[in-house]
C-alpha cells in the first residue's frame, strides 16, 4: 500500500455511508450470520451486495466479518451465505476459523483472506504460517507491542518481496483476554464470544481477598491520535477503528479525526526533503480531543499494548462506564457526514433517430472520487415515426433525467433528434436509462480492477486418503505441577487405563531428570502463549523444548497456538504432534487445514473444543470416517481427546491481576515457577488465577471444574463409535485431589457396577459444571 488504509466499522448501512463520507478507505461489516457481533444491527444480504457495489463505485472497499467458529452442520449454510457476496465482488473476508479460511480459499479464491485478531496471532512465525496458507492480511493480537508488529512486517514477505499486510486497531474498546482465547462469557453466561455473543463479564467488578471491589478486568479504551507517525512507520498497513456496535455518529466522527491526522502526516512527509522516519510530529488538537471524548469513549483512555506489556494504569479500576455523549457534537457530525450517498457527476447524450436504435451515452465527469472521464453507450429500441402525438424534447428529457435512485447525479445533458415526428415508449426510455446506468457502473468497477464475472475454482485438495480415529483405551491426563505429575505417573503404573500424560513445560524446564511413566505415552504441553519480547526469546524456548522432547523419553508435544505450530514445522520436529482444544477444530474443513499444515510431520491427534456439545462433536467425528471429506496425503489414524474433567481456562491475559492489584513480582522472564492468585466475583465464586511470570501472562480458571461423571453412558456411546479418549485436566488440585479424581473416574468407567455409587458420591461432593456437554455455544 502507498498509504495506510483507514478502516472503519459499520453496524448498518447508514453507518457505512457516514464512515465513507468522513474519509474511510474501507469499512468492515457483518451480515446476518457468522460474524463476531451478533447483537449489532448488521446488514441484510441485499444491503451487503448494495454496499459492495456502492463502495467500488466511489473507490472504497468492503470487508465482511466471518470471524466466528463454524459448526459442522453449518457448512452448507455458510457457503450459500458467503457465495452471494463473493460473486458480488467482496474485497476481503475477516476470518477466525481455519475451516472457513479453507472454504473461501478453495471455492472463492478471488476474495482476500484476512486473518482476524480472533486467531490470536502473536508473532511473525504464526503470521508466516497463515501467509503460506493464502492469507494476504493479518490482524495480530491486540496485545502485541509496536516492536513485535514491526517484526511481522520485516519478516513475513511474499516471494515478490512485499510484506504481508498488517491491520491493527488504533481506537476503541479493548478486550482483557487474548481475542479468540476467551471462554469466560461462554462458560459462565452461556453466550460465546467465539460465536459473536459475548456478555462482557470483564466489565463487572471483582475483588481479591479484600472487600474492595475493582473493575480489574476492564481495560481502558484505546486512543492513538498522538501516535500516528510511529504506527505508520512500524509497517502497519490498515488502521482499524473498533465499534460495530456503536452509533453512526461514532464511526463518522472518529473516522473524520483520524482522516485529518493521517493526511497531515502524508502532507508533511511529501514536503520533507529528505524524509527522515521519526521526525514527523502529529498531534490532535484540543477540539479533536473534545470531539473524540464526546463519542462513546470510556471515562479513561490509553494507548493499549503498543508501548508496554501490561500495567495497572491500563485498567479502568474504578469504572468502565462510558462518558456521556455531547448532543451538539453528534448533531454537527450528523449534518456533515450522515447525509446520504455521494453522487457521481455524469453528462448525458441521447440520440433518437427515426428508424434507428436509440442510443444513450453517459460520461462520468472527473471528480474527487475518480480522476478520469469514463463513458459508455447503451442501445435501445428502434425509434418509431409518430402515428399520432409525437414526443417533444421536454418529454424525453423528463424520462431520461430520473437519476434519483442511482449513484449518479446528472450535471448536463444533450438530446439529439433528427425530426419532430418521433415516438418511443416511456417504458423503453426508462429501460434505456437503466441499462446505461448499469453499464457505467460496470465500466467504473472495471476501471478500478473489479471483474464482472467470477468463476468457481475446482478444489485442488487431495482427497484420496482417509483420516480415521485411532482406538486408544484409557485416559489422557494433563498436569500443571510436579506433584500432580507424580500422582499421574504413580496411577499409570498401577492401572492399565492411562493412554498418555500431558506434562506442562514448566515442569520439564525446572527438572533435569523427571520420572516419566513407562506404561503410557508422555507429551510436553507447550505454553499457552508464545511471543518474542524484550524480556524473553520464546522461539528459542520452544526449540529447546522440542530438543528435549526428541532427545529424551517423550513421545511428542501438545501444541497450543499457531506460533508454536509454525516453529515446529520449521524445526522439522520428528516426534508426534497433538493440537490442544484452543487450536479450534469445529469442523472437518478446519481439521483438513491442520492436516495440510502438518502433512510432512507426525500429526497424531487433536483435542475437541470445549464449546462443542456432544451432538456437535459427533457431527464432526462422523466426518473422520468419510474418505471424501478429509484432505490428506495418505491413510492415517489419529487420536481424539475430549475433556471430561478439569477447570476451563476462561481467559489468557497479557495483563496481570497480581501486578494490577498488588504489584509486580519482578520475576518477568526469570522465575519459571507459577504464582497463584484469585479473583472473587459478585456472587462469591472464587476464580483461581495462575500467573506465569516467566512469560508474563495470566490464566484465569473457571471457579469449578467441568465434571462429566453423570454422563458416562453418553460418553461411552460416543467413544465406542469414534474411539474418543477421555481427558482429565488437573490445574489447581493438590495430590490427594488428583488421586481421588483418578480413582473415582477409573471406577466409574472400568469398575464393577456395584462400586459406582460410592465414587459418584465422591465426585458429587464438590461443586462442578457439565460445561457445554449438553448445551450449545450460541
């Protein structure tokens, strides 16, 4: 891009028009499905198509948000939904689900693939992986610093040398959790952020052991108006304004301020001789700041994570409420920008000669939207000699001048008639005018590089192989502490019902010699978040863990993010690779994407997402046995894990509860051990918090574990058909709790029927949830 793109939100058609009038280069919008803002007004299908046409006529772009996760049975509906916009010339799709990514890439290859911030891309390794799969743009995690964004720009380049496009937020509300990794609303409020229905529990008050309540999870709104030069010079290609749920005045007003600041930067850059990066200074005026403060910002604003990793000053501890809006400001914005679509000026020339076909030419006059004279000629019916009343020039002008419902404004006209005795029906004149308008629209779109015809591309996927579940008896056991590991190993050596143990990487790095189980498989669980920051080299850390896995008695690794997956691929890891539930596989197309990424490696299994109910999981699992659906190179078997016990990691956060409320430990990048903390919500429920000081992130766990001991019959039915392995996750449990849970579940699944009541009573004595096992994540 020659200049940074200004990308505005549009919750409805009026908002889109206002944003374009205020200077947006593109807008992102959602249709009536498959987007991450289910409660926005959103566009009807007809409005999306109309928006695409209008945007292309005035030299703008439309990006459709399809940034949710797709259930297996929704695939046909999604294809039908998306196809109409793709064939209308949609510029790009903003995507979270690798299944949706693959569907669009294979079926609608002319639509640009933009990776949503919901994919949690935290570095250039993950961005490179998506670029290789076909992404042209990435929206990194909002937690990245400007230096990390610069690394993506500098290191992710296509063969022709240009970098992958980077779209980054510059204004608006901030999520506390890494986007796409948040299950808080889903687990507590039954409204999934991954399905566009977040209930925003992060905006509620919480406390620690003290009685004082704080809004400890509510980040200040981002406002980057004084940092424009730094953001541009770091390599950001598109400045994104948050706010599809907000009013038209918000989108137009915020867009107008940033439009002015961006133009100011380029004006200064063009006049600087020579130009020196870092020398241009752009500051918002006091009037600009007052306008922005009047447009639905929270009481405090900040600069997000661009210049710091975390801190209490980033959080709205005392109130997450919005400032009141200023009616005078709103009225002024409405009068300036919310006054309808722009009209392109045209000159009309009509020739009506008796006995010949009617001709109507339209010429687009040069204007701000397009600096070019474009013209077309439409041909109509044969002009007749009048038998009764001939048509006057006034009659003809009246019919041909009706441009009110088009994108054009008639600025001048010329009517050529060879005789005063002609006749052509008004219906024919109206049809001639309409055809001419369509032809001119097509000519403008063609001039801007848009095709009028898009051809369906046959998929190149190799579907000759089959991917089937691998039958494995016993449990998967995941542990977070060494004491939990010791119990898991002891249990595995006493019982035949353990398939594998997932061992947290902290345990591995803290202990040179670990006693591993010789009776089951052992995998290293990689960290939840992988970033390269000034205090830690995570790429080096992941490679050292891969070295350990290959050189010692480990069978492979459990992978938790796309950054790790890319490093593993680059490393050419020789042992088994299993993806965790946070690498979402909701549909067979997503599974095919992971098979594609790992086709030269040992992709040994995946874990079912925590938000699929058992019916939806079965829909996915049934596809594993259908050769036609999974695209791989050769026949292979794969293990499938499903969590039946364990606390759900509801939030992974760059901000730190301990740092915010008590002060930093000072162990960032140093101490490998975990710190423990807690939050207490308004109902008194305690949310355990694991502070990973080494990587400087928090894991906020659910107040109670998922426990499916009352669903044994349904679980066994699923496992018998699809060979699913039961997974037990231990997080905050002490040794004796681990032992109790292991023996209880072992007895429920494998012991005599007479003993089961005893163990059900043991598990029933503790609070628990059944999660999404029987309820859908909608």
